[in-house]
């Protein structure tokens, strides 16, 4: 019941209302997620800087905090233990090594998931790049991405990708700063990307 309360409460923040409306618009018009990619070959990454937080791998003691974090985002839908198992735990090769959790004391404040890699082209998707709303503005997501990308490179993964929406401008700016670039598959996506990047003062 508490999980549901956290999720419903989060829906009424301005940022989440905008995100929910954006997600509904994408579904109504049957638009796909936008994709961003990064090549890891020959790439070097600056050392991440974490103040008052640390990166931990998945453990059962942190699962509840992860679920609370995902529910606090609102636009990611309602989460419980079953959904966490189906959509996160079952999509990674090793939860301890592939679920990256930012903790501040006993609180989970950030999360990113490295999904099972594609054996065909040796790539892997980063999913659920999330930071607790009250902890945003501290570059936690950016530094967590740098940490994970360095780990991916050390594992010999060729490139990474993630999915986003055109209205998630703050997230897109973070991904660009971390080295990701738009992966454009058709003319419609080019228009969506250009509209988003125009708001950030960037041309394709």
C-alpha cells in the first residue's frame, strides 16, 4: 500500500505531470522511444565524482529502496516487488554486477540498470537512469553514467545505448554531456530530435 501511495503522490508534481502527458502523447501517436548511442572503442572517461553517496551493486536489502525510487519518478508507472523482478532482475546477467545503485546513508537515491548485452554486435542497453527528485541538480546521474560506461568498456562491450523521450530535456543534456549522441532512424525522428535539441541550443 505504501508503494502505491508514493507513486500516486509523485504524479502530482509539475515535472511528473509533464512527463506523464508526454508519455501519453507518445503512445497516442504511436511514436517510438528515441535512442541514443555511445561507442566505447578508444574512449576514455573522466573519473566520476561522488560526494556523500556511494555506488553499490544490487542486494535484497536495497530492493525496497529501489522500488521507492522508481515510484517517486511517477512517469515510470507503479512498481512493486513483482514488477521489479520481471522488468529488472530478469533482464540482467548478474544483478550484483549489472544493477548500479547510488546510496546516501541508508537511502537509495539513484539507479541505473545494465541489461543483458546483445551477442550479435556486443552492445548493451542502459535502462532506468533515475535519480530521486529531491537529489537532482547534483550531477549524480552524469557521474553514475561515467562509472557504468567505464565498467562497460573494461568488460569489452563495443557500444552502449539508451532510450529516452523528446520532452526529457534535462536527461538528454546529461546523456550528451556523458558522450551519447542521437541515433536517428528516420525523418520523423530527425524532426523530433531537432525540436528537442533546438530547446537546448544544439543543431544536429
